[in-house]
């Protein structure tokens, strides 16, 4: 899946004195969701006051969705032992040796779900990864999958999955 081998990626990390990678989420996502939230609230209140209650309820629904999506976004941390996703809603972690399968959304770089025995961890797709370590983070992630021979498949189910049995206390 990537050009560099698992050992090359590990060597590159060690040469940069990095013990783990932290990959953030694209910078424009958070303000965009904030603007959407504000607009949906404004439109919902305006519709309600104008007597269009059905339309107002729809906008309140979109308000809730944009708020939830914003709370679901946070950085990923990876090293050779684990992958961790931290959001305002909580922190989820899975050890690489527990991962038996990775499910990816059909979109080229969409949502991903890591599966293990009675465990599941949803992470944002690489299209939302940002920061100076983005390229190295993607190479490291795919090197872990390739190096550990973890099965991957593309399904739309990955879009709708949630994490299960991977929540940890914040560190």
C-alpha cells in the first residue's frame, strides 16, 4: 500500500528521534463545522419564529449532527505498540497486535475501522489527516498493516460503525 517498507518507516522514525506520531485533523474542518452549526441554529430559530415548525425541526436535526461530528474529531497517536484516537467525547486505543482486520470506506481515503477480538475502533480516514507528520503517519499506518499482514477490505459499513470496547481513560 505504500512505497516504503515497514523497517524503512521504523528506521525513519528512529532517525528523527520520534517515539510516536501524532497526526491531527485538517485545519479547516473545525471552523467549517462551527459555521455550519451557527447557520443551522440561526435558520432553525428563524423558521420556528416564522411558523414553519417542520423545517425548523430539520435544521435542529442538522445542528445536532454538526455538533456531534465536531465532537468526534481529534488527533491520532500511533507508535509500534498502539493507535489512539482522542476527541472531546473520549479516548480510544487499540494495540496493533490486537488488530485482525481493517475496514475502509469505499471512498479512497474515507473512514476506517480497526477490528480485534470483541473490539472495534473507528478512526478518521486519511483524507482528514493533517500536520507536518501526515505523510509519515500515512506511511507508518499502512506499514503497520502490511508488516503485520492485517487483512483490509473496503465496505460502506465502515462509515456507520462506532468504537466498541476500546475506550480508555485520558492520559
